[in-house]
C-alpha cells in the first residue's frame, strides 16, 4: 500500500496539470474563441436531458457527435430539480452530472443554460410554481423574495457544475445567464448584475458567461449587460448579415454567435404540427457558417414533455406532450432527411468524424393493451386524495393548496332546483385552465380559459356540483409567468350564491 502512494500522487498531479493547461475564452482581437490557446469555432445542437429518458442519452449524444457537432447545448429547469422548496432531485432522469459525463466521454463540449429562467416551452419557463406562494412576488427581477430563492437554488446547482467547467477538466465551455431577458417587461439591470455576481462567485472568473436575445435592437437593449457576452438568436430564411449586425451593436468585437438557430418550431394544442423544410434549414446554416459564426441548432432533438412539464404561451395556448420540434433527430431519436442535410453542410466546413452513424432506434409492436376500468374520479376521491378536502369560502389557487401540477376538484352543492337548463358563467380568462363540470357525477360540459365561458346545467337542490380544474401548463414566455391556476368566481343568480358557501377542494388528484 505504501508503494502506491507516490503513484497516486503523480496521477493526481498529472490530472491537475492537464486541467491547468485547458482554457476557453473570447478572442476579441480576432473576433473568435480560443480553445487551449488556438482559434476555435463551435457547431452545436440543443438536447434537453429533461425531455429524453436517461436510457437514451448516450444514443442521442452519439448521433449528434456523428452529425459533426462539436458541442451540445442544454437547459437546466429549476422546477425539474426543486419541485418543492428545499426538496432537490439529481438522480435518474434528473442526473445532470451523469449527462455531462456522457457528453464528455463521447467527445462533445457543453454549453450550459443555467437559468434561473429558461423559457424552452417548459412549465413556467423552469421557474417553480411554489415561488407564487408569495402572491406579490415579481419574477425575474430584483424582488428580494425572488432573489432569496434564486440564491438558494444557485447555491445548490452551480457548485455541482464547477468541477465540470472546461478549465477544470470538464466539458462546459460556456454558461448562459437568464434567457432572452430583453423580451421581458421588467428590464431590471440590477437583477442581471446580481446574477452576474452570483455566477462569478460560484463559478469563478475564468468561465465565459453569456446572454441570448432576439436579433433586434429592442431585445438587446434590456437583455445585454457588460461583462456578459451578448449573443443572438434567429431562424432560417432571413438575412444572416443583418441579424449579426444587431449583435455587433452590443458586441463590436468578439465571435459572432447564433445561440438558437431554429431547425423547426414549437407546437400548440389544436394546431397543425409545424415543419420547416430541410433545404431551407441547410441553406441558412451554410450562410451562418460562411460568416465564420458559431451556431447552436435549436433543437437538434426535441424529445417529450413527460408528465405535466409542458408550457404555454399567451394568448393562452398550451404546448402538447410532444416536443418533436421537427428537429434533425425525431422525438423518438430517429435519423431524418434534415439530419443528413445538416451533416452534409457541416462536412463542407470541417472534417466529419469517422465511423458508422448509430442506426434508427428499433421499434417493437406490443399489440393491443387491455385497459380495466377502476372507477371514476368521484368514486375514487378517497384514494386519489387521501388527505381529504380543504374547506373554504372562496376557491383557493393551486399554489395555495400546494398542488403545483395536475388537477383539483372543486365541489359545492346546488342551493335550489335547476330542473331546466341553467346557465353557469365564468369570467373571461377566469378558469385556469379547463374545468370539467358535472352534477352528481353526470357530465354537464367543459369550461375553458378563453373559449368556453358558460354552459347550461341541470340538477336538484343539494346535488353536488363538481368542477375538476386542470392545469394544462404554466405560461413560459413573456410577462405572464405569474400564472396562477385557479377557478375564479362562478356566477348564476339561480345556481350559486356569491360566496360559493361550503366549497370544498380535493387535490393531489
């Protein structure tokens, strides 16, 4: 054992020496990046580990590597790792460090978008709904309550990321602060300065910190901050030169960077799946690379909004479970025409890796799946919500009930007979987001946030009026992140009194 000590010491010293020789920085003199002291231009693609099961991470990363990518880009959704205050999860599909290690083993660098806000068509843009327990909180601002929560979260996340920084021997070459802040109403530079200081405190002075905003003067006005390298985002089919001119107004020197070059686009419930042709994407990608620019393709694989993680946009429209995005790799990780078109373009500007491209993931027919009816929500309330109902005069929000996702059943009794059709009315934008209405278990219809504001019901006095309210996704973009999920006051002179007395709410459904 004694003889091993010098060897272990030499190994540790060698590892420290190798890490100390690694560097990644901005070369303002030559408008580029320097990696280990040599000029470097990256071609990257977005993959969200939160949208791909851990089992498939390696397959997807290998396919990205074989497309000719130097790097991957990924978001860190705060609410994915801290679903309840102080309850942190970094295992299984949330094992971010394992994801980073896999990328490194495959030979991919990492561009980390650490938040705290990410957008990404993710529930509340990655911000935890429990932040709204402080009703007056101003998200994405220097509001003391918000900053205190950010301080605690980043105090957990960033120390985990520090060993994975490139100069420390890991794959992370750049870390994004916030996301598209120039599109937010607050325009709070104190907030950006606070984040800059917080990230520097935890990550050190060597790592490249950057921002991303739309390629326009308007967005960059509030999104850029001295000390955070300003990059832009724009999609295919436009004027690449004009788009980068906007970046140059914020960053006269340094590398040109498109941090979100859109290979497809997001979908909304009830709308057709959006596609962008491979030829248009390939042509614009070639234009970007011909400018000598660095580029990240958003998305390279979209993946899936498992569970309740999908977001929504205003005017309110929820995003679906699928986040296919018409990306080069399909939601299932399959190789597409767009994948090969992009690979061909990349091969015009750099040497492609040797070796076979991993094949399309095998599919299996499982046949018919027999489902057995267990019961209705009404008949299974005690099992679905073992803690029982919460009584209140007025409807409580999901956050007040500490139910951040899913469904809540609101129940009251009809105070008088409604033998004929009786109108049940809610305000415009009064249901967040859908309410399935029934009387004594008999369906009466569905109320929604914007489209269906009233319906007719029938029932006898004393019958249970149930409204099963569904949270279909927190708004992820714009000024409406404070998206309280709730049933606002229902009104009908013949159905409910103004206080909805004896209201009960079952949650954890």
